[in-house]
């Protein structure tokens, strides 16, 4: 459990690779009085992330870090995190795997959101696989990041019912809506 001291919000970085809808929901949450975190940095592995636009809209510093050499990339990120006094990391659609040594350095301080009821459906294309397997219930999970992908301790989950006519698109929309509520709730739980 991590405590935020007094009224000082915990300086947080959000790592993205794409659309950034969870980033947007986290930024909105962070601005609330009762949010334990402030978002001070956005990191993306590509300049093509649509979510980078929130840096401009909300005046949050952004850094684009090329992961061609992931060791160098992580070293760069570590320096930037230290410089910005970041002590908490939220992965939100970040498509790169962080190394064991990076995760160890931020042990218990990196969390991720995944669009399935973990431990079921780790990895990519969750909604497609869920529908193919004719599941009736799916959901989303926020978990601590451990060296094994999508396997760290679960913080919070929400269930979503799958309708007979749900497609990958309609299901991902439904789950995403829940994700935007689940991520802030999980962060509250982490700091409580
Ligand atoms: C979300 O479904 C999240 O659970 C997964 O990647 C997607 C990112 O969406 N890890 P967005 O970029 O936050 O819109």
C-alpha cells in the first residue's frame, strides 16, 4: 500500500502507445480534489499516438521515446522520471514490454489496465478470443505490473455481460466505458 502524504498528490506518469482514452479519463480524475495522483508526464513510444494530443490540451509534459533499443529507451525514461520526481506509473494501452530490472526499480508502483477478467485472456485480441470462445461474461482488470505479462496482483475488476449480438467492436466499446471508471477506482484503492 502506498500512502499519499497530506494533500500532496503523487506525481504520476502515464505510458501510452495509441488512442489514449484511458489517459484522458485519468487526467480528468487527477484534477479532482480527492484524487491521490497528479499526472505530470505522458510517455509514448511513438509520435503517432493519438493520445499525445492530451498533452497539449491539458498542458502536461510529454516525451516520445523510441524503443528500437529497449535498454537505452528504459534508461532514458528512468532519467526523465527522476528529473520530474515521478513516483507512480500508469500503463494505459502501452504496447511495449518493460524489463524486469525497470519493473524492480518501480516495484509496486507500476499498474496497468487490461481488457479482460484476468487471469483469463492475457495478451492481445482479448475481445476477439472472448467472442470466439462464446463467453457470456468478460470485463476489465487493473493490476500491478510484474515481469510476467498481465500477471501481477489484481487491484480491481469489473464484469461486463456479453450480448448474443455483440461484435468485437461493440464489446470493446462496452468494456472501454467500464475501463474509464475502473482505472480511477483502482488508483483510489492503491492509495487508501
Ligand atoms: C484498453 O482497452 C486497455 O485496456 C488496453 O489497451 C486499450 C487502450 O485504450 N491495455 P486507450 O489507448 O486507453 O484508449
